[in-house]
């Protein structure tokens, strides 16, 4: 069964998922603590020994920059090279890729069963696709479509500038400078988008909104607790933070979509979108579609939430299949 197989890995700061792929299909999925580099390599080697043959290829995806065949995994605080993957598994082909390269590849083969439609066609059409994922950070990926084939482009779209959209937000952005001064663009009110639009950023947004409302001791709270209180109406500051999160994320995705023109769709991926679908209703769509003279163009775009729970593994597998076809 596993004479010709591939190994795909989705490496997070806490846990690593290892997938066994036979004939292009995921046949087994294992979870391990990420731990240290020797721990990670031991897990890969143990899986290879359990199956009894070397994988044809190994693809490891993680959050971090890739350079010269090595990825620096920011959240796991370790470096992983393609050479180390080969030594641990014996694979002929080894690849390390950014997590949002994998996220982009995760939507390469989506069907109507894999998405919830926020706007547009029930089934995503073929074409260039934009993927945005507010998770621990804010990830952005692009899958370019040309002559019937997909290609990914790596970038750091989560670190573009975010500025107040309304006058009442000016004090909130100004207050955020006291919390995260290094994230601001010079002496402007623009800060890195990730500092508000992510799981680590929402608590900063919440504190800044509390400070702007005159609270002297706004507590540091988790994104999960903030969103729970926002949804229930138990905390007015949480509700305001959630509203700013929703509208700024929608506007940012609309801006990126106009830049890229993703005829194959715009996709939200990851746990925040999956677990907090209530955030992505009318206010989110209005912000996405609000583009001045190009509002009609934005309204014509296909907008989805990906419902693939293991999108990192799916994307690593799709990347692997594409790489081996070259």
C-alpha cells in the first residue's frame, strides 16, 4: 500500500500534524508536539520506520520565511532544512514551504462542498485565488492561474498598513501606539494590519478601544474571550473591537482583491473564520464591497469561507502533487 507514498507536515508552534499520502490521497494523520528540532526529526523518522519504506517526497509547511532550502519557524523557534528532511526520512524530494504557500494551495481543488459562500457563485470557478487567514497572525497567500496551471506567490500581506476608517477610530489607533509602538509606520496612524487583525492582535485592539473609552485598567484578555463577550453583548468595548476587526478585515481583503483580481475567488481560512462565522455577515461584506467607483467590481467577486479543517495538510499535499509533476 505504501510502496510509493509521500509525507506532508503542517508544523505549528505547539503541534505538528504529519500526513501519510498514498496515490495523492491522505490515508493517515498523526499529531505530535512540535518540541525541539531533534524531536521533530525523530517523529518524521519514526513514521518512516513504521511504514517501512522511504517516502518519495516530504513537504513541511510552517509559519516563517524560507531561504536557501531552510525555513525559520518563528512560533516554534527552530530552523528546518530540506537536507534534514532527507536525512530523517530518506526521501528523494524534500521541500520546506511557508504556511500560507500551503494555505494558498489548499484551495487549488476546492468544490462547493469545501466552502461556505459569502458572496457569488456556489462553486469556485477556475482562476487566480486569494487566501487570507486571521489566526495567531494574519496570513495572506495567492494562487495564480495561468494556462490551466496554478502557481503560488509568497508574501507578507499581513504586515501592510492599517489606518482609521472613521473619525471615532482615530483615538483607538492613537491609543494603540502606547501598547505596540514598534508596529506603527513612522509617526503616522497606520500600523501593521496583523497588530489588530489576528488572534494576537485582537487583544491589543481591545485594550486600545478601552483606553480610548476612558478606561484606565482595561485588562489583557484572550481573543476567544473578547469575541464571546462581543457576540453576547456582555461587553461594549469587546463589541466595538469585534466591529472594527470585522470591517477592517473586510476592507483589507477587498483592497487586496482589487489589486490581484482573483477571478477564482477570495477565501477566508483558519480557525477564526471557521469558529466565528457570525463575524462575516453584512458588515463584513459591506466593507469588502465598499470601493468607491469600483464598488460594483468588488460586489461581482466570489467570496468564501474555506471549511477544510486541515487546510495546511491539504495545501502541503497539493503543493507536493504539483511539484512532482514538474
